[in-house]
C-alpha cells in the first residue's frame, strides 16, 4: 500500500515539475530533470513493487503518466494563464530598404 501512495505522489510531483519547467522556468533545467526522474521512478516502482499485487500496475502507471502530462499541458494552454505570459506586442515600425541604383550614403541624408 505504501508503494501505491509513493507511486501516486511521484507521478503528481513529476507532472507538476514538468509543467513548471515548460511554462514557468526558462530552458531545460533542474526542474525538468527531477520531473522526468520522478516519472521514471514511479513507473519503475509500479513495474517492480506493485506488479506483485496487480499484474498491470506498471502499464497503468505508464499510461497514467503519459495521459496526465498530455491533459495537464492541454489544460494549461487552454487556460487564461498562457495569455498572461504570452507577448502580444505588435511592432509597427519598418525599415527603408534601398531601391535599385541607390547607395547607402544617399539614404542616410
């Protein structure tokens, strides 16, 4: 029973860290590594320790990890949280390109 609780905690912790890495923290850093390690540890525990009680525990845990990550990313993208983080500034300026036959010195005048 303790391995089941540990597996559930590791899956939720891993999904949370991966979401934080993708949407809050820039780059591929420590949160992504720990999130991925947490998900892998949960699947390994399910295959090794929980398979004694339930033969499909590892498969169910692996499917739950993939499904929860997909659902969490989809919900986060569809929520209004992405609107607050996204840049929506429009650049209205332009650049004068030289036409054929004009030199750069003529454009600076």
